[in-house]
C-alpha cells in the first residue's frame, strides 16, 4: 500500500466521515472495558480519524488523550469538535511518529488494516506504552464484515485482517496477549507491555 494514497483517500473521505458512520456504543463499551480505559489513564488513539472514540474516553474520565492520524483533513475535523484540554491531536504517521511521553493505553480502533507495515507500527508504538500498559487492536464488527467492507470500498488502501494467531505473534516480542476475541460482533486483541 502507498501511504500517499492512504492519506489522499482519508482526506477525501473526511468531510462526510461522521455522517457515514454510526458507532455501536454497546460494542465500543465492551472494547473499551477490555482495553482498560478507566478513570485517570492516558490514551494514545491511533488512526483516530475525526475522533469517534474521544467522547467515550472523556465519559470514562481519562487523564489525557492524544489522537494521531495520517490524514490532515481528519485531524482538522477532530480538532474542531473537541475543546477539552485533556484532548490533543497530531497529524503524523504512527509507524514512525515519536512522542514526548509514554501512555497507559494505546487503542487502534477500526484502523489496523490501513497500516502498510504492521510490524513497524507495533514496534514503534511499543516504545511509547508504559510497562504494564496495554495495546488494543479492535474492530466493531466481525472479521468477515471488515474484510468484505475493505475489499469493496477501500481495496487500494487496506489489507485483510491478519489471522488471530499471526496477530498474537506480531505482538509477542513486546506484549503478553491477555485477550483475543473474534466473533460475529467484534474482533479485539489486547496485549500487556512486557
């Protein structure tokens, strides 16, 4: 995948993104419970888009949120929606970005298939997660639905989801996998930083 194409695709989609998505609050709640999004934790939201999860984080009274996305247009919209001082946004490539802090939680929600080099992504993110902190990769629908949707609507800017066993292997140098769910409602893996 070409990162320029990915950026252009999401910049093009950004103006209608919120109108075209209807988050399933029940599934998001389950995902955030398993991700350990609790009061007082700091969160790095990778592939944050227009900030779909930000209200959920704020409801849980997290201490700090940094949303990162490669699309400048997505970040512009997100910045316009949230004024809470705990929230900030960065337009950058999460595979290579650096941060001045480490986070308690890192969440990649509905975005993982859009990263061309998942190994570089996980290796880079592991640097910025505190020991004992967690990384969550999750999707708010089944593996089959996600793959079908991406092949139909975003073929040039996404890949099929990895099998769970391959995803666990990808995380294993840096994380101990404690949750792995793949059913007809959602897909989620959670690793605790070694």
